[in-house]
C-alpha cells in the first residue's frame, strides 16, 4: 500500500496520469515544463514500484500484491492484478527505463515535446499493466493499448522511412493479438465462464484444441519476441524509431512476448508446448545462428543491434522450451540482462546519432580520440553484448547453455556459436566506429558525452555489472515462480 | 379508460407526431432565423425522452390490437435514438447553416424520420414494421435530395429511392408469402403458426429469402450494398451523418423483430443466409475501403463491414448473441456520429473536408480534434482501450460460444485489414504535414459535443459494463417475456 492505495494500481495509473498532465502542457512553448513534469512523473513512477521489491516474499510462487475487483460483470471480467517472481522484475525494469528515456530525450527531442514525453509515460503505465494483469481481457486491453503510443512514437519522431516501419509494426503485432483474442474467448468458454488466467492454468483441454490455442498464442507472442521468421518488423521499427523508442522496444517490448509464452502458452497448453518444443527450439537456433550472421553483415549501427537483439532473444526462447530450471531461469536472466544491454547500446548509438545524424558505420572511425569517456562506456556495453563473464549477459547465456547441454549436446553447440558471432559483430562494430584513424571531418568536431549522458550510461553500468557480479538476489526472486511453472508445464492438461 | 390504456404505450410517438405538426406550422411563421425551430426540435426530443422514461413499466404492453409493442428493448432503443438524433442536429447545425440548408424542412424531416424509426422499433406486426420503414425511408430520400442544385446529391437521392423502393418491394413480397403460409401478419401469431408446423414449406422458405434480402438491402450488406457508397458520398455530410448513425438502431430492431421474434423457429435457415451476408460484407467492405480516397466513401464501406460484423452476433442464435449485436449497433452509432461529425467540423463555407488528404497534419492544426479523431478511429478498428473493442469482443464471444470458432478467426482477420485504413487516418493526422493552414473554427456546442463523443468512446472503453448489461438485459427481457 502507498498512502492507502494498492501498489500495482499506482504503478500503472500514476505514469498514465502524469502522461495526461504532460500532454496538457500543450505546445512547445511550454517544453521545459513538459520535460520537468515528465521527469517527476517517471521518477515517481519508478519509486512507487520499489515496494514491490521490498515487500516481495521470495518463498512463495503465489501471486502477491493481488487486487481483485469486479469490472465487466456481463462477461465475468475482473480488474485482477498481481505479480509473481516472473513479472515483478519486469515492472521494475520498465519503470526504470522510463526514467532513462525521459532523460535521454531531454535535449534531443525538440518538436512536440509534450506529446513525446506523454507517449512514453502512458506506455510505461500500460506495460506495467501487461505484466501485472491476471485477467485475460485486462491483459489483452493493456497488450493492445501498448501499441498505440509506440505507433505514434515511431511515426512522429522516427527516421525517414518511419511510416512504413510503424505501419508494419502495428499490423504485424495486431495480427497475432487478434488470433490470441479468439483463443482467449475459446478458453473462457471451456472454463465455464472465467477470464482469470489462473483458471486457464487449471482447465484441461483436448490435444487438437491445445495445438490450435498454442498456434494462436504463438502468433501473438512470437511476433513480439520476435522469433524467426516473423522478426522482419523489428529491424525496420528499430532503425526508424527515435532513440527512446528503440530503447523501449528493445528493453521492454520484446520482453512481453517471452513473458506471454511463460504466462500463457506453456502453462495453459503444456502438452502442445512439449509437442511443439522441437520446432520452437529449431526456430530459436535459427535465430541465434542465422540472425547472428545477418548482424555481422550490417552497415547500419541500429540495424546491427536490432539483429543482435533477435539473436539474443533466440536464447530466451531456447531457454524456455528446453523445460528445465536452468534453461528457464537463464532465459529470464537473459531477458533482464538484454533489456539493460540492448537498451544501453541503443542509447550509445543515440549519443553518436545526435552529434553526427548518421547511423552508417562507415561514417565513423576514430571516435575514441574525441570521445574517450564515451568510448569507455561503449566498450563495457559492447563486451556485455558479447557475453563477457562479469557482465549480466554472461549469467543468462551460461545458464541457458547449461540447461541446453542437459537436453541435447547439439542444442548447446548451436547456441554456443553465438558467443563467437556475438563477439565478432559487436567487437567489429566497436573497432570500426571507435578505433582507427579519423576518416570523416565530422568526427573531428565531436564532443564527449555531457553530464546528462554520463548519468544515464552510469546508471545502466551499475545494473549490467551488478547483475553480472552478484546475480543471486535476482535468482532468489525467480526461483519459486520458475519451479512452480515447471511443475505446471510437466503436468499433462489433457482430459482424462 | 380502455382508450388511455391503449394509447399509453405509444405516448411518446403520439407526442412526437403532434409536435412535428406543430413545428411545421410554427416554422412557417418564422422568417429567417431558424434557431428557434431548432431549439424547439431539441426540446421535443427532450420531451419524448421524458415521456418514454415516464411511461416505462416493467413488462410487455401491446397497443392497437397487437400492432404496437412497448417493452424494455423498445424503450432503450428509443432513448438512444433520441440521443443520437439530438447529436446529429448539434453536429449538423453549423454545417447546414453555411450551405443554406438549415431550413424548417430539414428539421421536420428529421423528426419524421425519427418517428418512423420509433414505429419500427415498437412494431409487432408486419404492417407497422413496413409503415415505420417507409416513413423513415421517404424522409431520408427527401433529405438527401434537399440540396437541389447539387447534381451528385440528386443522383444519390435517385439511387437511394429506386433501390430503396426495390428493397421495400422485396420485403412486402416476402411478408405476403409469410401471410400466405401462416395466415397472419402479427409477429406473435406468425411465430406460433410456424412453431406448430406449416403446410407449405416452400412458400415459407421463399418468403424468408425475400425478407432476408429486403433486410439486407436496408442494412446495406453485401451483395445488396450498392447504394451505400454512392448515397454516403453524394448526400450532404449532415444527411450522411443521419443516414449512417441513428437508423442503424431501427434497422437492428427491425431485424430482431422479424427474424427473432417472428421467425425464431427458422433460425437454422436464416442464420446460414446471414453468415454468407456477413462474411461477404466483411470481405468486400474492408477490401474496398482501402482503395478509397474520399473519407465519406471509406466510411460507407466501413459501415458495410460493421453491419456484417453486427450480423455475426445474430448468427449465434442465442440471446447473448442478440445482446452483443445490439451493443455493437449502439457502439457503432456513437462512433459514426463522431466520425461524420468530425468531417463537418473540418468543413467550412464552400469547402468539404471529405477527402483523406484533408485530414493531413490535423495534429498540427488542432491537436485536440486530432486526438478525438484518433480515439474514434481506434474504436472503429476495435483496439482497446476504446469501446469499439468491447463491441467486437462481445460479438466474437457470442460467435465462439455458438461453436463457430472458425468464423471468429475469419472475422478477426478481416478486422486486421480494417485496422489498416483506420490507422491510415491516424497516420495522415499525426505523421503528415498539413496541406492547408486555414484555421479551424469550432463552434462551442459542436466542440463540446465532439469532446464528449471522443472521450465517451474512451470512457465507455474503460467501463463498458453498464452499457453492455443494459443491452443484454433489454434483449433478454423483451424476448423472454414475449
């Protein structure tokens, strides 16, 4: 409780409320006011999520901080919120990144500031709702609503080809969501009139129906992750989005897809999940290896990191569908870590882009001479992206590999190639951008990161190193929920 | 006493008729300024709604020897149609004023149309149904033709009239066949007769086909949709607003009265027909809407789609489904009022904002209107947290419940196509640069109404429960008590 108000509701509605306030500041004459309000809103939004961490009980897998109210009686839909170990950390991650993007967009965004800031704040609240919703319709409402601010962010503040990218983003994700909606309604019918996700976990479903539901969920979640072959919207969206948009896409949006697998597909349709696991693993390995190679060939920095994201998310889906504790916990670690690392890399590219207005790798070279502090930060995040021990990425990748090798040596072998490819494309990127001679006269005029940029990069550094060196607290939060999920997944849900 | 008891269920209609006649004369005395007529009309609507609420009683009451029925369904639909008509008038006042169409004739015709709708909503006899339908249709034909010097409006009126007359003919033909088969024109008696078994099955089947075709014509669903785009496009936007919004409530009532109350025993026959109509409408409506450059035509095709979607609710053949269809219709009315209202707000003297390009850069010209339009478009596309989502949701839920999961999948895939052209409007408003920088003049009353309309779509989306329950309960009560 915060001042007598339930924590999760506050975490959802406070940012949205501030978003509305920011929107009300109107046009760009009041931009400083809008920025300040947005900062206050995002920081408060993060602070109110801290009680979730402080008051979290790590010994149970039950839902905590539960709020349950009637909402739409006609369909027995409830305003039903709660978190477990899986969802709680993502709410923190999301609220934290809202602060980061607000600061990152502080000087960079100059047109329609209030709308930009408001869109991010509103989205922050909505995403918290996605992670906390325990009623399927409530989940769906947040899930779809999330698209609207992102659609606007990419479309208004994005790059030259932004309209194509944002339309593609929206329609791609909508396709999956609509199929999921039909599956949710079907589940409502077979549970005898309940939309509670926890009731969905308990109901038994025949195999054919399980397969169809799994496929419907697959479309919804695989598009968001994104898995090969439905990943093609991501590079477009990332490249055209403004820095803040890319950061939120990478750090948060991609996670809701994997979260969906954990919350819906696996516990609701465990038999279908086992049956489809082979395909899911194959798709994950293709993403890891093939997309890793694609990343190697990119000449655009943002595209490179976008492909690297897809490749890393392949690790996550691999970890989920090998059905053991190492794999699943590793996947969750990897999701969190990827949020920090990919977010940080997009911020680094944003720093360069703000100065040079180019994302082409060939336009850079020798940046270290002009921006030594920046080069140091970039170095750390590049290392983290290639999975160096001591950084957060290592923990997740290592655990997924451990899990994979228990199931099948060749899964682990395929996945492990990413340690090579990942290092190759990241370090090669780093070398071409940062080292070498100054080839471009514009690089000559670069100025090093300012205090604002150092602040955000330093905050991310703390998390990347902290999670890498001492992952235990995160693991403790995950344990109970992951074990419970594995029990669920191991039980057949076929009717007897 | 008996007379009074007989008239009480129709009190609102009688009041409306008296007031229309009165306004007709009153208007003659006013020379130039029609604002008093306008206010009088609005007061009449208020009076009607007070009477409808005041005379409401729990249960089903018949008047005029069972030709007219007063139940919860009719009262709810009537209240909504008063509200809708009142909104139509507010939105169109300034638009019509600038075009010299804000005349007594318009207002009187609008009230006559409303009277026709009310009669349709309350009809329990084929003749009353037909009477109401013709009163509505004839008023609308005349309204479309009101702009006499516009060739396109005249053409639209002609098309509307000819095809409308054809549809009426089909309906009458079907009704006469049903009469031949069952020996009655009263819906209850027809229902009983069919339930007990009819000798001439072929006659019944033919009658049903003609009736469904006639209904499809009036609803404007594929393949009887040809008049919709031309009429929507050709008519002055205020008339399009009227045609495209409130009469859908009456059309819903019409369909429910005939198919559900009268021909429920034939549900397995007509639901198959409606399914074909619905799928064809969603397919053709959505695909054609993409190709439009005129926003009124686009909305016309979108109406075809929405009506197809509404029919899905009826196909399920369950009371939940009918309730969902009603909810869908009500929500559609609210959205289309806002959509056409927006076109009129952006229009000015001598300029029609009826192409898609006129919406370019609206966010820079008027952020608030752009935001409202965005909410309306998202709602039409069925994206939460707007109310359009719940409309689609409740219909889909009824469809899945009836066992047609594949049909729900087809419906959502077409909605995906639909989402594209609604998003395109948002794209034009938010991502493009305005072509014109003429300041948008917003009258305070239309501005306020638009705000209420847009935010209403959002608020109903946050708390859709009440409206949903009202629709479900009114359909349930009316059908179960009959």
